[in-house]
C-alpha cells in the first residue's frame, strides 16, 4: 500500500510540474519562478505591527515575493519547493540575509508563500524586512507548493530545502539587481529552531565553501529526539499538542519504511481516522480534537512495549539519526529556551549547549528564561534573538550601484478613494508592455469582477470600479503582469467599500 501511495504522489507531482512547465533538471536551488505577493510602505508596516512589537518603528517599506525552486526529496530525487523573500524598499546599503525557519504547520496553505504578509509569519517578514534584511522564509517540503508528506522533525531533508531556498534567493537577487553583503543569519523557533540547527550544521559540514554563517539564534528546538522527546512521550502525561506524536510517526514511517501500514502501530480507531487528517488540509486544532490528551494512547500497547524494551528498535534508530545536539558549531550561536516550556522541554537546549561546549565550541551561548510556556515564550525569545542579530548586523556597506535594488516594473497599486462609497479608481503604471489581468476578489478569494484582461502597452492606467451592485465590506484588488525578466508577478491591495 505504501508503494502505491508513493507512486500516486509521484504521478501527481509529475503532472503538476508538466502542467506549469516546471520540468526538473537536477539543478538544486534553481529558481523556477518568482511572484510579487504584496508591497507595504513603512507607514503600513507600522500600522500592521503596532501593538504586536513594542517600540518598533519601520525604517523601510517591504515587498514580499513567492519563490518556487528546485530541490530534492528525502530519497534524493528532484522535486519542487517554495518560500518567500522579503525585500526592503530602497535602503542605501548592501543587505544582510536573514533566513527564518518557521514553526510546526500541517496545512499547506498556512505556509509563508500562501499567506504572504497576512499569515502568522507575515509579521516576521514585515518586521525583519522593514528593518533592512533580505528575509528568506522557506515553506519546507510538504508545505506550500510541495505535494510531498512533510518530513517533520527530520534534519537532513529540511536543511537541504532551506539551503536550496537560499540558493534560489541568491539567483532572485541577481535577477533583480539586489545587492547583498556577505552576512548570513539563521533563526527560528520550535520546529524552526530544530530546522535552523540542522541547517547550521549542514552548511558548516558540507557547504562552507558556498555559505558563511555570521551567527544563528535557534529557539526551543527538539534537538534530542531519541532521548528527551521519547522520555516525554513515554511518561504517560497529558500533552498540550498531542498531534505532534502522529506527525512524527507518519513522517518517519513514510521515509524510513518502519511499518507497512498504520494498523501496524496505531490502535484500530486511530489507524482509520488519523492518516486522513494529515493530508495538508486540516488544522492542528482539528487533529488535536481527534486525539487523546495522552498521545501514546493512540499506539498499540504491544508496539509501545517493544519500542520501550528494544534500544535498537527501527524507530529509535531513525530518531537517533535526527538528533542534533552532538556536533561542534563554529559560527557564533546563541540558544534560546524558556524553562517553563510545556511542549519542548528545556532539557533539549541544555543538553545541546553542554555537549557543544564539551566538543570544543567556543562561540556558543545559552539564554534561558522563565518566560512562560512554549507558545507564551515564542514572541519574547524571537524578539531577543533578533535583537542579538541586530547587534551583529552590518548595514554600512555602500552599494556598488546607485540603483541596485529591483528596478520597479510598476508604481503599484493605488486605489483612490479608499474607503469609498459606490465607486473608486484603480491606478497603476507599467514600465513595459505586458499581458495584464486586473480583478476584484472577495475575502474568500472568489473573483467578483474582472476589470481588465489582455495586452497593455507601457504607460499609466486608471480603471474605475463601480461596486454599487455588491455588498459593502473588504475587497481585494489584484493586478497580474509579466516583468522584464519574464517572471509573472502579482500585487494585491485591500479596499473598503462603505455602502
């Protein structure tokens, strides 16, 4: 059955790639496409982040782009992945790169490339982008455009996708004439902290000739998968996010071929109900609702007994393969964790820090605070990690070109008046002729009116929209066009219709 499922996924991915012209070349990190999702001025960023990040003042506007690129799956076969790059607007220095690794997600449309500035990690993109960093947020395999099963808490495939995203971002910058300095910062929280740690390790051990890490700030990662996390699951205690366990089990079974079927390790009811909830369309809360509060209760008792008594159980071996505490970081690293973490015990970070020091690491620090549970501490620790990165960032390297940032293909996208009553005007400028669509969508994404579709020459355009026959509320104006590099781009703006 597993072989048939993999064959089905392979067929789907192949058909998708052919449909959109994304044939695989085996060139890891090859940029397949880029698409502008949204631009915000510094003033708009300030309005979005007020009340979220204390004492913050945006220095730059920011544009967020969706990238689709080529990478490899856990079996080493070519596949696609996606993510976002956020570009500060017109800084006068070469940009440092900040790669942010996001926390646990199960829905494909929660990924950064699907939500842009509107999603949970849109705050991070706006915050760091408007602070003067080229901000790279990979979606990971199995999320965003990737149709695979996400290799959850697996070090090598996730680090590989992050590194290939950095390569695609570099190509994007070359095409857009965005000038970078030599600094690369890594950060992330929860699964993002774990994946960031895996990325730091892989870069230093395998790609040091291509990337040099300036510093990294991992937060609250489960670096001791085979020890601390196993002990927690076997404890029989209630757990705030029980869906983490089947997520790990399904991912490791998918790529390590530990069992033949979910019925081999899950109780019958859960073997029937849980797999369908991990199809990329269900939320973590939906899965938690189908779970007992003690996660191990989904597993067959005989399997738990075998796993507990056998130090060489295949799952134990797979988990050991993905431990990340026993190596020696070379670049500066500051580890962040809350002692009150109820999901990823702080023991993970303490063990990593102590082992790094024993192994001879000289630039590793531990920041531990009593700042709440896993979710309560997230914003605090990310803020502290970014403040440390800010203290190390170089924003003094002058541009070698006067206008090195992406030359604007547009002056997008103004709508005036907004809010409006019955009618408004959409205004934009094309710097070159292009096939264009200008459409209006409701907040559910349904197109309610097409205002323009076809070829337009370079120039300034104004399109009126009379909304009198529609209900009042928020609408999204979307302009799509092709830029001078042949890349399809999109810009959207929300407008408020007062009826």
